[in-house]
């Protein structure tokens, strides 16, 4: 008989639930939740709607459970008013301090039923028995269905409402990391909260419970109503609070999952703007770096030219110094001789009139001729002296210029280092932004794509990965030996890369003029970068034009330019020496573990004797 149907209003006769069997009504509410387990949902929005509807259903079930426990229109306050005071009176009259466990309550019921032990109102004992039976019958038995539904909800939310982010293996994305941290915290709190219902009952049956074990809300209510000695009266309220806490966290989880895509989209927009700005900064820093490197290379080239000129003029400078001293001495000598002859000529003017006029005339003419000749010779020597002094001043200026250029090159090297640090820093920042943007776009795609939901349902990988093995290069060897050799050469070859390029083999053959053009082209292209780049460009061009390039060819080229040090480094890199492993230490099987240290000492002694580092003297036989 179905009394509800017999006395229902006629207008409800066509309603679906009234036409269904009573046991099928609950199954209909579970149909959407079961649908998530039997077939893939269309999108995450539908999943969130189904989970939110199920949370509301659980809240309704919890409200119905509270009505069946407290009564229609009644709350926890009515429960406390009805039971707390009579039970506290009973406890005091029995001489108990509190009723924290099943054992203490059963003892109170036993002694309260004994008229010789308890002289108070018997109704108090009945109220204790009624409250105890109600708590035991409801907690946790009546909550099992609700906790199972909460566990199922937690499982589905952990399956679908995820961040798609792995904090340990990916670049940090603040939004995803924060959401993933929240998810892990929510999962832990929900699990602990649901387990607390059974944990409280276990404590209640064994060692007892205390109001400090309750949540803050229930514990405060217990203290405010002075129920510390009868905490079992609040166990049902604590169980309801645990369920509501779990449902509240799940609701917050669903809202955060809904907003997660919006935050990711905002992050992508912000990162794209950051990438544009950082790209400009990186481009400027690279231009500044290449400009500084170009200035340094040009300064070093000019410095090497001037230094070469100064070193070549060193021998000439010594000859110029000797010649300068000779010319100064010669000029002084001519000037003194000319001055002496002029003085003699002036003395002839002061001769008396009775002197030999003819001899004086001859002497006068000779002196004038000699003075004239000296005057003709002196400008030539002075001109030679001026040229020599100018040469020496020019060499001295070049030497000062060399010193100045050394200081300038050091300053340029510092500028290059600063520009390189700035460039590397900006490139790292740009790389971080690009990686973060890539991960954020991928997370947004997974979160907004309907395919992700289907992949989650069928337990398929979200991101497709390519596992195709890379084929080894024909000219690289099976283990990349040529790459390893080129790396060693590029790091250490320096300016000898030009000689190496001239001595490397080419197939098809490459003429010497073409090779010189290659060197000039590489020098021009690499003028704005470090010397290591020019060596790398040279080896790359060689490998491109030499179709049969091998590490052995590179070694032969190094031998041709007498770089045996690099040849040895390449050989050690390609064929590293095997690591010799020491054989395991041997101990006789019958040797006790306590004698192992002494056995080691004996072995060391035998080795020292065998190496003749210790002399053993045979003692004579005492019998002899």
C-alpha cells in the first residue's frame, strides 16, 4: 500500500516522482552522477554543473538527517536544553567528573538504575539513555551514505577539476602553482574532515573524547553552553559540521576551477605583452653587445698592427739613436769650426798696416772659402738630424699610443663583459617568459578544450608526445664524435682557425682561392662577435662543403698546424680512457666478521714485505 499516493491531491497525479516506485526516486537523483562514470562528459562546464547539483542534494540529505535527529523545527539549542542539564545533575549525583566515553556512559546508566546508588530523579537516567542511544544510532551509521557520496564527489573533482600543472617538472606559473597548491590543501582537508567522523566515534568508544577535538564552532558552542562534561551530546553536530565543511570546500573548489581559465587567459595576455617588451630589451642588449665586441676586435686589430710596427722598428731605433748622436756631434763640430774660422777672419782685420798684404789676402780668401763650405754643409746635417729626431718622436708617439690602446682594450673588455652579462640576463628573462607563456597557453588549451575531458575519462595522456628516435648524422658518427671534437676545437683553437681551415680536406676538392674567400667571408661575418664564433662558423662551413667529414680529418688538420695539444684533447674526448674498477675485496668464507680488520692488516703487511719496504729477519731456532 502506498498511503502517500492514496491521499495525494489530484493535481499531482501526473507528476513523474509520484508515478515512480519509491525506491527509484533516489536512483533518479543519482543518474547524473552515475553518468559521469559511465560515459565521457561533453565539457568541463557540464561536469561542474553536475557536481554542484550533487552538492546541493547532499546538503538536502544532511538537512533531512538533522530534522530526523532534532525533530521538525528544532535545532541543537533545543537538544542541549532538553538533555544537558538533567544529565549534568545525574553525573554530579553519581560522583563522576564527565562522560567522555561509551564506558563511562554505560557505567552511569548502570549505577543510575540502582536505587541504592542513585537517589535522584529516574527521568534523568532515561534522558541519558535516550541521548546516548540516539547518538550511537546516528553517528556514524546515518552518515555513511553521505560520506560515501562526498568521497565519490572528491574522487570526481580530483579527476576533472585539476590544474593540468606539475610543479616539480615545469617552469613556475604563478596562477597554476597557486591553484595546484590549493587543490592539494583542499583534498587533504576534505579527507581529514570526513575521516574525523569515524575517528571521533573510535575515540568515543575507546579512550574518550574532549571538546577540544571538535571544530572551533562546535567547541565554542560547547564551552558557551557548559557542556564540557557531556561532549557526546555534540557529536552529531560535529559530524554535520564536518560534512558542511567538506561541501563548502568543494563549492569553493568548483568556483576556483571555473575562474581558473579566466586567470590563465589574463596571464597569457600579460605574458605576451611582457614578451614584446622583453624582446625589444633583448634586441637592444644584443646590438649593444655586438657593437662592443666589434669595437674590441677593431681595437685589438689596430693594436696588433701598431705593436708589430713598433717591434719591427726596434732595431732601426737603435741605429737612429746612434745616427742622431753622430749628427748632433757633427753639427756641433761644424758650428765650432765655423765660429773659430770666423774669429780668425775677424782677427785679420785688426792686423797692422805694415803686415804682408799678399799673405793676408790669401789667408782671408782661404778662410772665407772654408766658412762658405762649412755653411753649405751645416744645413744638410741639420736636415738629416731633424729627420732622425722626427722618426724617433714618431716611434715614441707610437709607443705611447700602444700603452694608451692597452688601457683602452682593457676598458673595452670590461664593457664587453658588462654588455655580455646584460645580454645573458635579458636572454634568460626572455627565455623564462617564453617558457612560462608556452606552459600557460598549454594549460589554457587543456582547460578550455573538450578533448581534455574525454581524455581524462578514458585515462589517456593529455599531451601527445613524440617518441621517434633521432637518426645519427652520416658525418657525425654513431655517438656524435665529430660534434664532440668540433666543440673541443672551437673552445681552444683561438686565432689558429684560419690555418686549420686551410689544412682541412674537402671533398669535392675546394681551390685555395675559394678557401681564402671563405676565410675572408667568415672574418667579416664574425667581426661583431667573439673569436669562438668565427671558429665555429669555419668548422660548420667545412662540414657543409666536405661531405665526408670525420673526426679523423679534423685531427689530421690539427697535426698539420702543429696543434698536438688540441689533437690529444680531441682524442681523449672521443675515446676517453676506461675507468678501472678495483676488484672487490676478498675475504675467506670461513673468516668471522670480527677478524676482518685484522685480516686487512695482515694483507697490508704481506704487500709491504713483497715490495721490500719492510725487512723480515728470521729468528734462530731456540733449540739450536
